[in-house]
């Protein structure tokens, strides 16, 4: 498989191993041109590649050899690249959340007005749809892994939730005219900003919640939460070390004055 190295936003094919070695000599993993999120395995350009929201090539260098160099160096000293990666993911997720809010506002403006009571019943159906979709995706994953017994247990839970959904749909249907019920009521997925329909079938739900796009956003959001905790812990540790050094200097200064 040919190796690709992304230099200053353009992807260039490395013709041979000597070319890759020369590149690594010119560019170190600590270089500002290297994507720190890639080094930590969480760049959205990698995670969402091949999905509906494929971001294309990252503007910074992505190279697995540089990631390996980083992982070796990180065992010997704290490079604190988590801060760069955290800020990158924060910006990306903030932009996605803004788009989600815009989409929700657009839906509110275009979909037929319904009462708060009817809206609550529709939301209940959406929530049960989401639960079914997640369970189906989980059952399929367990089945693919050969864990048939656990997969069957999950499918039993799916049937239980389907029963609750039918009851919720009946309540929703009885609360509004038949013509209005037939209209596809949409909502925006809070995780990946995709549109979900009130009447989506099980296959559509499983494809969404088990799809690469939705799971990719879950991975990014979970990684961001993880990075926030790490950064907070390291910053607190650094603050404590800084405070201790200052106290030591002040103590030495008092000793010299005596």
C-alpha cells in the first residue's frame, strides 16, 4: 500500500522509503505543522472519513510514523499535546452544535405548529425510536462478534421497547387529526446533527445509530470529555508544582536573610 504524507495541506505520495525517511528528518512530531489530534488518534478528519460529513484532508500533517515517534517520546516526558487536541475538538464540536441549533430552528419554522401537549407526545415517540435504534445496532454488533445469546437478549429488549413505542404512537395519533399525523415529523440528532423522522422504520434507525457517522461523533465527543479531564488534572498538577517551587524559593530567601 503506498504511503501518503500530508504536507502543508496537500497530500503527496511518497515514492520510496528513503523519501519517507527524509521527510521525517525534516519534520518532527513536535512541529507546529503536525496535527496533534492525529497523534492522539482523535482527528475528526480521520474519524469521519468516508461518511456523509467527510471533511477531506486535514490542513496539518498526518503520518503514522510521526504518531509512533510521539508515543515513544510521551512515555519519557509529558509533552502536553492534549491541550492542542482538546482545543481542536472543542472548536469542531462547537461548530457542529451551532449547525444543530440552526437546523432545529429551521425545522421549528417549517413544520406545522402543534400544541405543547402534542409536541411532548411526539418527543416520546422520538425517544423510543432512538432507544430502539441503539438496541438494534448493539444487537447487530453482538451478532457480528458471534455473541448470539447476548444478541438475542438485546432483541428481547427491542420487542419490549417496540410495545412501548406502539402505545406512544397511539397516544400521539389520537391527539391530532389523521392528516397531520401522516406528515413526517422530523427532529435533529443531538449527537451528529442528522435528521430523524418520527415514522422511521427499524432499519433506518439501526443504520443511523450504528452508522459510522453517528458512532464517529460519539467517539469524538467522548474523546473531548476525556481530554478535558486530562488537561484539568495536568494543569492542576502543574499549578501545584509551580506553587511548591515558589514556596521553596521564598523559604530559601528567608534562610539567606537570617
